[in-house]
């Protein structure tokens, strides 16, 4: 077997400008690339042949090529033969290629993608799309020679959890835009969509047993104008826009999203927040609130102290909710939130103080830990796994819990050292709601400062971690909290191209990352995103056309 050489910076420089055909500008960068000379052309008469088990991937490839090419490739089951495109599934290669790996060969005798799993094949297909002229990403017919350069790629991801999170609680995002977001994730070989479905400012998933969650909890009368901090710091009354906002996904819509993601090898991990971020839910069902205070769905940004009461009846209610959630989401991991649960009302309530004593707990952190523990037991019994934000470490971590480390790496280090699995969501690098530059033309954001190169520099496995615990770091994900992103166009501006950098750092071994090369490939890649009508943040705001702004 030939040794594969990596196409390095020098080779790219010799080949000339980044847009020169023949360059490999795939994002995320494949691990091993051996370039040849020549190219193979796909035409209307090219056959797309697949082996047993690979039909869905073959159909997907034909479907994504058709809009720009203007023809649908003939898809048929068969053996590899000379010419055409062949997608081959061979489980026997699992050991050498890994569960998500693939080989992609383009030569004079055609295009061949092989993998041990359909996920691997799917990633091979994504790489093939990016080998073709960028116009293959157009949504209308283009007159083009559809040639792919001769190449051999052997590839597999570094991490198994390659995620993007989306908060649809602060601003509801219609199903169609969620589907587009999933397509964009697929292009970048992400495999986990963390769907943040419940918030103080809105409950977004239909629960049949508790219809008031969406009848009342999915709608707020109006929303604060500008940055919430402005009012808090100056002790000014909030000013609102007078515009009702809301929406929710029916269970049929949820099923559609889950199936759409699954067809793109993306697992949807739902987040049902507890015990905090519950104001919309306890407005709808005050019997599960921690105080009798009259409230509505929260209209301002910031953390509400209206959290669930830790009564047994609340646990029973949330288990009913979870029963329906588990029916809809086949994901092994179920996210229970756990962050920013202010204990003010628990501390003040004589009834909850009494409960604390009854349960033999020391303080309200232990009460939260008890609360989360109920769902660890429940999910484990159902064959699922609990994941929560790093606050679930406070008061004692539930036995089966996986930790999502957002307040830096500390929580991740503590959890991994204690033998728990971890997903990194570091707010210093992976919060895509933070500003992308100090340019005053940037749209209003929550704060922070997180540039593209900073994202690219991120290393998910903390240095402090004992090497024997490194395997506990399942991967990482980018966070899109939408307080200051009123619609999906704005979400795209904040997500891209930072998500491109994240996709690459999750895919490539650390020593193979190269920001210069990534930046050059990104110039080409952004043309693809443009053709997909993605409102990405331009690399240079001063020369950007108005069409690529955030609104
Ligand atoms: C978080 O940002 N509250 C997880």
C-alpha cells in the first residue's frame, strides 16, 4: 500500500491561488490526501452504482448534485465496474477505517467511495461534493464541466461528538430554517445537533399530556429592546417592543426534524431544562412553581429565579414530559440542562426547607443534585444517558451523568478525572453568540469576543487532564444562544464561518491543523456557502457587500 502524503502549504503555494482548480479545499480538511494529475468528469450518462446497504447515501448524492447539474444521475445497485461512481459498503474495513472513516478515490476509471458504515460513506460523499467545482452548491442549473481532480483520500474524524447547539427558546426558529441548519451541519460533517427546546422565554415542544406548555408557555407578549444589561446597569425600567413572539414544534414536526437529521447522520439531542430556565413552564403550570408569585413568560434576557419546585409531583410531571420526549428522540443522550438554577425561591420557601430536611440533604446544591439524580435513574432505566451543563457537578454528580463543560474547562477536567464522559462547550472559544470582531458594524451581541482564529486554535482535550482520562472527552460543540439573534439569517451570521473552524478542529488531529491553509480553503468554501444562500459573516467587513450582512 502506498504511503499517503499530506498536501502541505508549499504544494498549495506552488499550485497558485486558492481558487485554482486542482487544489483540495475541503472543510473540514481530510486527514490524508494524495493528489494525482488529471480529472474525472461526471456527465448525465455517468452511473451511480451502490453496494448492498448504501442506497440511501447514493440517493442523497444524486439528490444534492441534481439542482446545479440539471440532471439526476442514474442510481442502481451493483458491483464496482470501470467508469462511473461507486459507493461501496464493506463492514470488514471497520477496524482500519473506524466507524466514521472512508476512502475516496478519483482516477481515470471513475470515482469510488468505500466505508465500513453508511456514516463513513456519507462523509465521503460530502468530500466529493467539495472536490467538484464550487458551483455544484448552486441551487439552480449551472453550465459547468463537472470534473473532480484525481486524488486518493483516506479519512476519519478525531472526535465522535461533533456538535452544534441551537437555542430556539429565546427566539423561535421555524422548522424550515432548522432543516437548512441541519443541511449546513451535514456539509461540515457535524454529527450532533443539540436542540435547546425549553427556556424562561418560551417552551417550544408540543407535549400532549400538558397542552398548556405550548398554549401558554410558547408565547410572550413582547420582548425587551436592545441589550438587557443597559437597563440593569443603569437601573432603568425595561423598554419593550410591543410585539408578541412565539411558536413551537408539533410532535409531527419534531419527528420530521429528527428523521431529516438522521438521514444526514446527525443525532438530535433534545434539551429539556431542569430545575432552572423554567419560567415559561411554571407560568403554564403554576402547581410546579417554587412560589405563588404571579408571572408570565419572561420578556427580558437574563436568568429567572422562577425554577421548578423540587416536590415529588414536579418530578412526576417532568417524567411524563420526558416519556413523550423519549418517544420522539432516539438519541442515547438526553440533555436535562441543569445550568443557572438560582436557588433564591427554594431558600425562601418553608415548605422546600422542610423537604430538604426530610430528604436528609445538606443544602440546596444537594437538593439540585437530588433533582438531577431522579432523571439520571429514570434515563438509565430507559436505556438512555443523562447529559447536563457543568453545574450538575455542584452538590454531587449523578452516577451515570455526562458533563457539558461550558464555564471554561474546569468542569470538564473535574468530571473526566472522576471517570465521567465530557463534551466541551467552552465559553471562551465555542460560544458563537460572542462578538466576532471589535468592528462597530458588528450587530448587537451578548458580549464576549471570539474571533475565527481563536475558535480554530481551540484544543478540546485540556492540558491539565491526565492522558489516561483524555478518552473521556467525547468531543465539542458550538453554542448559539439566541437572545440577540432574532431570526435564522442572523444565526447564520454568528455561526459561519466560526462553525467551519470548529468542524475542522474536531476532525483533524491537533498536529495537522494549519490556520493559513484553513484560511485559504475558507475563501473557496465561503463561495459554496454563498451559493447555499448562507448569510455568513464576511471575512473582511470593510469590503463586504451589503447582501452579506446580518439582516
Ligand atoms: C449556559 O450558557 N448557561 C449553559
